[in-house]
């Protein structure tokens, strides 16, 4: 499912910010957003919420973002939303009045909008993507295969209404690595290599395929003779600044997907296969984890040093239920505040 970068939400609470006269804190689901007091937001108001990583187009109603958020993405100019701290308060995303949807449009088209509706395309918002090095971009073979699930986990802040129910489950926790998503598959005698959104041809100099050959991954998957996919994070030199100080490049794996059954295998089965194939996994931090009382508490637990480099603040954690029916990510606010 595509990420809802901009959606209709309801303000659940308004809180004062100590020492601040002009701004206050608005809560939508699990997100906390600093807003101007003079706008007059109220509890239960319907608003448009734009998540961090949103790239807003150059439009008059977004010009107030120019000083703080102007960015170029390839040849496209716009405004990138990031995690910021204002008067000591972490703020994530942007709250806009519903009227932003009505400018120069037929009002009747929005009469039925309700909480949760995706308005990303209406506002011409796209996800901000940092420049991709040529050796990672490669040559495209096609779109990401439909018989494999993508690896983009939901953020915990978007699961606030489900959190109490989620606390009934037991989970395992892995470190979320700061690299490039990689998927490899063997399906009906065909081997394939994918980045986050695309399948890639084997070309000279492509990092994904270079790592495949170094790990002998194609032969290792072929020897099983069953349709499966392994997914992981490509890390190392020339990838996100190589925060783990790794020589060369490698993949740390986190998923084993059965293509025929269309389901993920358990942690124990995944670890067994990785050991058998001689492949490394992402750091496993806990195998019997229960969610704390609040999302705020969980966000604090996402902070910490990386298991791969104790001098680097980890990006966060990924939490999956033991039955693999629930999966989400918790990104460290400390990491996000330091993000370039």
C-alpha cells in the first residue's frame, strides 16, 4: 500500500508549550505538530496532515515554508518536511486547514472526505527522495514484482487507534539500518534483484548485483529450488554516508518471504535459513518484547546506539509480532533531528 503522505485527520488534543506565547502543540493520531496559536485550531477539527518526508510543490499557500524547507529534488523545486525542534518541542509534519483542498477546485468534490482519506495527489505532494548514486540506480528491468511485498513498514504514529489492541501481542525487535532497501528472489527458475521500487538488470558497476555475486546469492537461492524471496538493507561504502564504517558493501537481511504461500516465515525459520546460507541478518535486539504503555514511551526506546557502530545513533527499530501478522517501524526522533 502506498504511503499516505497527506491525509485527512482529526485533532485529538491541543497542548501548551511551556514558555511559548505564539505557538502550541496539536496532536493527530500519534504525531505531534507545532502550530501557530493565531490559526485557531481546536480539538476535533478536521485538518489535512502532511507527514515528514513530504515534498510539497511550489504554491502560494506553501510559501511560508520557503525559509525553513526549500529543497531541490533532481530538477524539481519544492518544500521538504523534516523533523524539527521548536522551543524545545519536537514537531513532525504539517497541519493545514481543509480549505487548502478547495482552492480553485469544485467544492462538491470534497463533500464526502472523512478521516483517513488520502489527499496526497490532490495537493500534488510526492515523497522526498535524496539523490541516488548511479551505482545504486542501475538500469531498470521493470517495476517491483507484484508477487512480492515491498518492505516499507508503517510508522507507529499512524497506528495510534490500534495501539491498545496491539499491546496484546508478543514481538521481536530488530535494528532499522540506514541503507538502501534490497530484495532478491527465486521464482519459477528465475532469479531477480530489486531496489525499493524497481527490478534491476545486471549491469557493470551496479552495487546490488555486485553484492549478489560476492555473496553467491543467486546460486544459494537456486539450490533450494523453492519460490522464495529474501529482503534486507544494502549498507557500506557510498551508501547513506556509510555510518557503519563498513569496507565495501554488503546486505544485512531481515525478511524471508514464501512466494507460493504469500506469507513471511517466522523469525526462527528465517534465522535457520540465513545460517544455512551463510548470510548475515540485521541486529536482533529482543525476541520476546511487549509494547510499553504509550507510543511516546516506545519512541524513546527507539533511541540508542547502533549495534554495528557504537559511535552512530541508530535510525530506529522495526517491530514484528511473532506470528508475523503485525509489523511496523519506530524511527528515532534523535536520529531524525540530526538527519541532513
